[in-house]
């Protein structure tokens, strides 16, 4: 009896009833839907000290901040190319890194306007991670049609992502990292009763932006400022934003090591 190995070529665009499906777009919409439903479920079964009206204002602030900065940072990845492509390309191109940091700024501005003092990020943390994981699967299936692929490599993890070259499958690296981060943060949330409000979201942002800063070295970027890509510069800005949390964490770890 013979067995046939099914090899899916990238980009993966199956044809159903004569229609070519854009799996990246489908999974992107699915990511938003699943992430939002998970957020609703978490809020319903958890404790949210922020009122519904203030929470709605915060969400609106996050949406507008994410929309603006996700486009701006995507434009800065290849500014000359995107400028030539025109306004439509500017509106279509986006990056999750700009979306996250823009959303953060939008939330802080919204909270400042309505006078909300409590941290609001913890409730969004796990839904955001789950959404990014689903979205990154879509990026992987898009192959080299999406700029989430890596440089050519002879590394055993190298894959043909659609152009006949062996490349780092950066989207898969990110999925693996985010799965571990999701599990880790879920355990922290469950087992740490005295966790400072907002700390879960801070750990996520610091961890994810640190990871993305490093993984950018594996991407075939062509536009640099001070030897770094626009994404890496944004990562550094985010880490500077959280410098107090990082400093406190380092001090805490050093104290624990000293006690050992």
C-alpha cells in the first residue's frame, strides 16, 4: 500500500467553488473575531473594575491609535517604495507592531481624557496574543506575498515560502514564541494572586517587542536608520517607554539571585 505525502505549496490559496481564497485575509478577520470573543468571555467571567462606558471609550481609543500607527510604521518600513505606490498602498499596508504601540498610546490618551486612573491592559492581553497567533498563521500561508518572511538560510528550519529559496519562516518562529508566552502568562495570571494591575500587559509588551527586535535581524530589510529597521526603532521606543518596569524587574531578579 502506498502513501502520498501532501505538500502544501506557498502561498496557499485554495480554490473553493471556483473562487480563489485569500487565506491570509480570512485568518486576519478570524483573528479579530476570535480575539474579540475571547475578550468578551474574559470580561464576563472575570472582574473588571472599569465601568462599561469607560471601557468602551478605551477600546475606541485603542482602535484609532492602532489604525494610525500601524499604517505609519508600515510606511516607514519601505518609505520610498510605498510613496511611489500611492495612498491606496499606504492604507492597505499595516504592521502589528505599530498597531500595538499605537493602541497603547490611544488607550492612554483616552484614559487621560475621561480621567480613568486604573490599568486597563490585562483584560486585553491574552485575546491580543491569540489574535496575533491566528494572524501569523495567515502570514505564513501567504508565503512571500507578505513581508513576514526571512532571509535565505541553510538552517534546518529553512523553507521554500514561494520563491524557490530556502528562507527563515519567521511567522512560524513568532507563532511558537507567542504560544509559549500565552501559556506562561496564563499560568502567571492563575497562580499569582498579588500581581500588580496592568503587569500582565506590560510583560507581554516587553517580551514581544524584545523578541521582534531580535527576529528583525533575520528579515531581508533594505531601509535602515542608524543601522536599524523602523520596526526595531519602534521596539526600542517601546522598551524605553517601559524602562521603569524593566529596571524594577532586573533589580528584583538580582536580589533573588543574591539571596541564593
